[in-house]
């Protein structure tokens, strides 16, 4: 019919307006293919996002199960959390734990501490041990930290620790730290362990 004819033919300006518009008459037979390709790309992105959300929810579920809590009911009052040998790759869902002061994670796949900003105002003791962690960026946001246990990782640069003036204990055994000048800025440090660096 006439409406279908208009959609199939299009005009020469339509093709520049976005991937979902039908191309001009000069490219007969390509309109349906182009739309199918565009929809396929969108579907692929949506599937990827859905899969990512699903994995993140699984990590959060693992974390909550390990601590025997329901995040909706007890997340806001949880002060101490731990996770051992669960091999989670990300710190996910920390925003739900508004009063978290101690976080212990041993045996992990974590490579970024930036999510710690979500508990920066309450966290006083941190354990991120026995994993591939190299970069401490993000830990500097946790100004209330007093104790950090970071042994058996792959940490090379400890400069982010230099701004945490309240630190009283640091364990950095079995890492790759060569520069210890960050220690100059920690006036309350009373316990330091850096064997096998």
C-alpha cells in the first residue's frame, strides 16, 4: 500500500539521521537488512548489560550469604563483614552497608578499591588479602582507616596510604613494595609488617 511504499523508499536525507532509519531509494533491498542489523546490535548490548547486572547481583548475594544477612533488612546496621575464598572480582553493593566499620576479604580476585568510597565515612579496618590487587587507588578516600591488612597481593605503590594519617597498623607482607617513603606521613603508625617485599 501507499504507506508501506513510503517507508520502503525513504529519501536521501533519512540515512544520515541514525541507524534505525530506512536508507534512500538508491540502495534498494537494504532497508530491512539495515534495521535487522541495528536491532541485533541493540539486543546484544541489552543482553550484555543484563548479564553484567546478573553477575553483580550474584556477587552481592554471595557476600550477604557469607555474613548471614538480608541486605534489605540488616544492611543498614551491619558493622562488620567478612568473605573468605569466594573469588569475587569486584567490591559490589557497599552502599547498602551504611555503618560498616570492618571489612575482611581474604582469597579474592579484586583489582580495584575505588568502590570503597561508598563506605569511606565509616570504614576503620580493612582486609584485602591473598589476591591479585596491584593498585591502591581509592583507599585514600577512607580517612577513618586505622588498620589495613593487605598481605599477599601484588602491590607496588603505597602512595595512597600516605594521606591516611590515622593509620596505626599496616600489614603489607608478600607484595612488591620498594618505596617506603609513604611511611613518613603516618604519625600514629605503631605496627608495621612488610616482610617479603
